[in-house]
């Protein structure tokens, strides 16, 4: 009788694990990916200007900033940058994930017409 109890106690978690694995395999290679990002801390416009801008040494007094555009660092005059909307996320944090998988099927008529 004791052996049957031990078998049942061991069989239930093993069965549950097998069911979970079957559902996971049926997901067709689904994986978890970040769907919503929040910012842990933000650099202020003043801090950004202090870190990325300087006065040209040619005596013109023009302030330029190093800006990354299309993965290339470029010098842009500070006068062309709207600092009122400037913010930079220092440490993005994923706050929500979704399970995704690759598919390839037609959804149908999305225009709503006949």
C-alpha cells in the first residue's frame, strides 16, 4: 500500500511536467519578448547638454552637440535642438512581456469593405 502512495506522489508532478512540456512544444517555438518598456531614470536636458555639447574652439562662440544619427556621430548646432522636449532614458526596464511565435497566414480583408 505504501508503494502505491509513493508512486502516486511521484507520478503527479511527472505527469504535470509532461503536460506542460507538451503545451510548450505545441507553442511552435514561442518565446517571451518585452512588449512594454519603462525608464528607470532619465537624464535632464541640462545634463544632456553638459555631457554632449561644447563651444567650438574657432572663436565663433557657437555651441555644437554630438548627436548619433543613423549610427554615426555628427555635430549639430545646439540652436537646432529643441531642448524643451529633450530627454534620454539611461536605463530602460522591461515591465511587461508577451509570448510570441512566428507565423505566416492571411488574416483576411482588413479594410472592412465587401
